[in-house]
């Protein structure tokens, strides 16, 4: 489905090698489990994990709906916040100087340490989860946007000013569109952070969500179900990253075009063709 | 002839050092005036002052007699790089100055598309700049400059990024076009042949800080053809200029 996203047709080996290694590892894992080298209760076999995945599908779907809701809400708030703050910080340099160090410091807070506090402050509902996701997702997005704004071609901005454009017009026509690539690179990182962030926040308090479910099955020593959750989280993250790539593809039609080869293409001035007389 | 643009003894300094000094030039209605000089003589700085992007330490810029020093948005300005926005189609790129003036998108597109054939961009309205050849991109940049709607255009080395053959073609087309549009144009170049071929008058900029010491009138009538390049009068102009530039 997503093969269209590739610029060049990938060579078959690009896909075959990683696929072969994954299949090989899973086979090895299965062999180890079947041979009894690893006790079943410690490490369930891949087939058992798949069976658990199938059996607990209704619960998994229920809990992933909660986790996804939190992740999307957190991402949405992060995007909005990153967009507004990055724009303001680009426009007012004092804001940049004041807030940028603070943004960096916010990234040094250990997520696992702050999460219980957030739960303490905001209760067991969705709010602390969303807050934690914003804490981890906002930074890569804001930095990607800021970098893109600040690296806009100064000649282009001068030209816009010479044409009488104000700051808001420069953002609208030059800086925001130029930041699309940067935004999507930031988003690719943020979507996987969002899922992991939601799960961690759920571990530390809550009644539903994949994190809560994970703790529950761990306590009952259902390691096969535990692995099923891990598998599901991986699948969700991969899908979201793919979705981001696809959105980027849709949002940037101009990157898919190629220069028309002939340098003279379009050199037919319909109005009044100028014919150059060749002297013999 | 009416003087449309004038600079009065402009001096611009960067960090205390003058880049251009005491520059007084004028541009008359419908005229094509070249500004020729070696790199570093401050030609682009002068343009940044005239376009209002930079404030000079001394001197004034007069547009139709009115003091417009430091005011942007009055004269059309085009640089060596085409500076087309990669994410906009040709039609949206060229109609950008109209949009900036508050004209709605549909109207702006309609106005702009009327000019596409004249600028050799017919059928290219919905292409992205990345799809165009260098010559086409430069013509699109020229059309955007034209649609800005000022009677005065500043062109900073408009053709220097083009290969020699494309440049010859674009010269011939441009000379033709100028007759139709009736714009008054001040352009920077370091290509002596180009300067003689295109200009009605030429200012020679020399030294550091840059000064305008000489003015040359090219009396050959416009529109000229490329054959002018090989005539004796052309070579005489060239000789004179080379001497003035101490080359």
C-alpha cells in the first residue's frame, strides 16, 4: 500500500534482508521454547503470543482505544502549542532567548519520575496522561518548527519585505510552508513518543488503557498476554509512523515533481515570437 | 523626459565603513539603465537602499519627486536567484505580489494568467518551479516583478545565473518585452556585453567604497538585436568601458 511513497523503486534486497532476519529470530525463539531450553512461564513461544493476541483481542481493542485517544489528544495539544510558541519565538527574539533554555530543561525531566506526580496532581483520569505526552512530544515538534523558520532563505524574506509583505504574510507564504518537512520529521518522532508516553502514564495510575492492562496481566503472570500487548504497541506505533509518512506525501505535492528535461521547453513565446536570424 | 527615480548622494555604511559613497543616479521614464561594476563595489547595497530595505546614513531616494527613503513596497525588486516559492505553482508564485496587496486569490490568478503567454509560460500555470528550466524560472520571476505593478523595476543581475545560450535568448526576448511593458528599469550586471546590449545609459561603479564616477550613453535605438554585439560601435563602447574599469 505504501510502496508508492518511495521515490525510487527499492531494490528487493532492501526488504528481503530485514524480513529474513526477523523471521530467523522468531524461528529461533520458537525452537528455544519448544525444546524446553527456556521455561514456558518465563518466555512464551511466538505461537503462544499469537494465540494470546487472538484470544484477548476484545480487551486489547478496548484498551487501545483509550490509549489512542490519550495519544491523539496529547499530540494535538503538542502540535498546537509547538506551532504557536515556535511562531511567537521566531518573531520575538526575546521570547526565544527566554524560553528556549526552559524547553531544553523540560526535556531533562525523567518521564518515569514526573508521571506519578502528574497523577497525584491531576487524578486518575486522562488529564495526567495527556500532560505527560505533551511534555515529551512538544519539544521535538517545536524544535523542528523553530529550526525550519530560522533557516528560511534571508534573500526570500528580503524580497517579501521589498514587496511590502508584513510579518504575518511572511509566515503565511514563506516560513510556514518551508517548515512542512521539518514538522513531519518532528511528528514522526512524536507519534511513537506519544504512544509510549501514554502507556507509561497509565502504568502509574488509571483504570483503563494498554498500560493498565499490561500491569494487570503481568500481575497474573500471563506473560503471553504481556507479549501480545507489546506486539500491539509496536504495531500501533509502526502504523502511526506510516500514517505520518503518508500525510507528508499528501501535503507536499511539489516534492514529487521533476524538472522537465529539455532546457528549451516552453520557449515558445506565443505573443510575438522572436526569430534570431543566423548570419552565414 | 520625466525623471522617475533619483538617488541623492547616498552613503551607506556597514559597521562604520562606507560600502557606497555619494551615489547620485537617476532613472527616466521608460529608460533601461545599467549599473556596471566589479564585485564588491556595493551595487547590491545600493539596490537594498533604493528598495527601502536598508536605511542610508546619508542621502535620499526620490520616487517621482517624493522622498521614499527607507520605505519598502514601492519599487519592484528582482534578484539573481529566482527566489520562487517551491510549494506554490507558477500562477500562485507570479500572482503573489497581488495577493500581498490584498487582492483575492481568484482575481489575482486571473490578472496574472493574462501575462503568461507574453512571458513564455503558457500552459505552465499549474507547474511547480521545480518542474521548470532555469530560463523559465527566471521569466516567472520577471513576471512576478512586473505584476508587483510598480513603474520602476530594480533587477539585480537578473540573467547571470543562466547559461550563455539561454542568456542570449532571454536578452533578445527581454528587449522585445520592454518595449511593450514600458517599465523603467535599473539593472545591475557585471557582464559588459549585456550592459551595452540592454542599456540606454550605463553607470560605471568603481572603487571601495563604491562610487559612480562615469556615465555612458548608448545611443543605438531599442529594440536592439543580438547582431549589435558584433558592430564597430558596440566594440567602441566596450573599449571605453574596459578602460574606465581599468581592465
